[in-house]
């Protein structure tokens, strides 16, 4: 019954790890692409623990932590996401 859920979590975790590795690579190489982050801190897959890694990898990038939001900031807090993107 839980096989699909477990494999989904593993895939999501692997994706989060690959994103972190990409951020580390960009930090080392530098990038001309403007980066800004709006992060749902309650996300069970890529929440606060991944936010810490993003901040570590890209300390100069604008970062808005949404403490009361989970995996879908654009759906859970659309006004705050739009405001953050417009400011960045």
C-alpha cells in the first residue's frame, strides 16, 4: 500500500539533493541568472533543512521564508509569492 508513497518520497528527496548540488555548482562557477527564492518552510520534503542549504550556497540571493507554508507556496500564499517576485 505504501510502496508508491515511499518511492515518491525517494524521488522527491533525490530531486532536492540534485537541486542542492546544482546550487553548489552555480556558487562555484558563478551565474548571471538572477536568483530569488520563496520557500515553504513546512514542506516535508524540501522545507527548512533545504532552505538552510540554499542560503548557504547562495547567500546573496533574495530569500523569503514562509513559515506557515508547505510544498506549494504559489498555491498556498499567492499574494506573498507575487509580492516577493515583484520586489526581487
